[in-house]
């Protein structure tokens, strides 16, 4: 992974966390659990975006043969 993509992944996680925090502040008066839930959702979204960024477009598909052995098929 290049340094730029690694740097962007960190920004994605932090940005998702801050977005969840900001959205959670709107629900803080109703319930503290919703506030914490928004933080977790933001963190999860940031991690998902970071994984997509770091994948770099290289996808490996896995094929199972009739004999039960796993074979990698590159794209």
C-alpha cells in the first residue's frame, strides 16, 4: 500500500468517527445510548471506507472446484 492511500485511510476512519460524533450530539437529549450508537456507526462507516480505499482496485475472486479445493482466480 502506498503512503498516500495509507494516509487517506486514516482520514476516512477519523472522519467517520467525527461524523458519528456530530450526528450523535443531535440525539444526546433523547438518549445517551443513541449517542454512543451513532459514534459506533460512524466508526464502522469510516472503517468500511478505509477498507475500500486500501483495496486499491485489486480484487481476488475465489472459486471452489468440484473436488473441494479452493483456487484463486485473479482479475
